[in-house]
C-alpha cells in the first residue's frame, strides 16, 4: 500500500522492487515470490517494514506456483507495459 514500493496483497508484500545507486552504477531488480518458503521471513523485519507481512503466489492461490509457470507471462507483460524487447544473455547474437 502507498507509500511503500512493490506489489502488495493487503498488508503483505508479494513482490519487492528495488533500485541501488553507487560508484556511478545503477542497478535495479525485483523479487516475485512464487513458491517461497515464507517461514524465513519470521526471523527478520522484511524490507524494514514493521507490522507488514510477506506472501507468495502459491500462498495466495492455494496451490503450488513454480517460477517456470509465471516467467513467460511475466516477461510478455513486462515487454508490453514498457514497450520494449527483452534480450536474454543466452540468446545467440
């Protein structure tokens, strides 16, 4: 929920989005929780946000959702939303 970044399901974060700048380099990324073992988050304050939780697609949908099930639709949507073409480092040429 605003003003927090990421993708939220109520008070639980489903996807973390981050940007880091340092030494004249900018890096960014995201972490979409598909089938994450959520018990690890019991030992930390995720993203430094007291009183907020973490969730996963598997937890929210009540069935196992593997990364390989969401990767292609996610990348297709990313390309559409950002009007770009993604190139894998594994692609020849």
